[in-house]
């Protein structure tokens, strides 16, 4: 005997009778305080894009492999697709929308334009946030270090040399030209990215 009605069309399952519980969440995003209620399963990326309409942060792979969703949490870069929003209680989050100061572009945005460090632009918000995080971390002084520490951000158009040029321009503005005689800051080891 068939489980389907005579029409051959399956009956949809009944709607869920219970909603997921909501949890209070306080965040500062791009300098603005938010008090929200979210399900425990909502990623920071989905909160930013779908609930707060901050669509500059991109959903690329949704597995933490491409870096398109990179944002800054308390000044450190993270893949927003890999963290739950409720895990960031009280955090200060900066997205690409928060880098500029009104109509005045951030120095990294200016350098990306000047060095032609973008083509399609899809990865650019994540590249910009990752670059700012790299600068905040103070781990990079050379082109090789910038390339290595930005390696978690994929650019399918292949603008890596221009991205490196843009980041080096800003590093030199903030730290001065690299001095080959000085050891690199921190405990950076080639082949690793600080967590």
C-alpha cells in the first residue's frame, strides 16, 4: 500500500509547532550599539547580511575557506561564517561599511583604488578587513609576510600583486619603509597564520 494519496502528490510535513528560543545579544557594529534577539544557530555573517542589511560582507564558500566574509571583531580578523552571533556578546565588530569615515574613504580603500587592487570586487570587502586586521596585529613588515598573512583571502580574479602593493603602501605610511636588518615583529613563522 502506498503512503501517498491517490493523486500521487506527497503531503507536506506539518509546520513546526515550536519556535527556536531567542537569546539576547548586545553588539557594537561599526560604532553603533545594537541590542538584538537571535537564535543560537545564526552565524555572525547571516546576522550582518540578512538581519541588519550590512551586505558589504560577502558570503562566499560559507565554510571559512575563502575569506570573503572576513570582518574585524575587537580589531582581530575572523571569518564571520564560522562564528555564531551569540558567541560575540559585547564585541566591537567592524565590517567594510565601517572602515570609511562618512564619505572619506579609509586609507586602505584609497590604496586599493590607487593600486588597482580589485577586478570583480567580490572579495574586496574581506580583503580590506583582513588587511586592516593584519595591520592591527603588527605581524607583517615585508611583501612575503603580507602575502602569507593574507593567504586566507582568495581572489579568483588574481589581483594578488596589486592587493599586496596596496597593503604595503599603507604599512609604509603607518610604519615607515621596511628595514631588512630588523627582525620581523612577533613570532611569525612562514607557513602559518596567527589565529
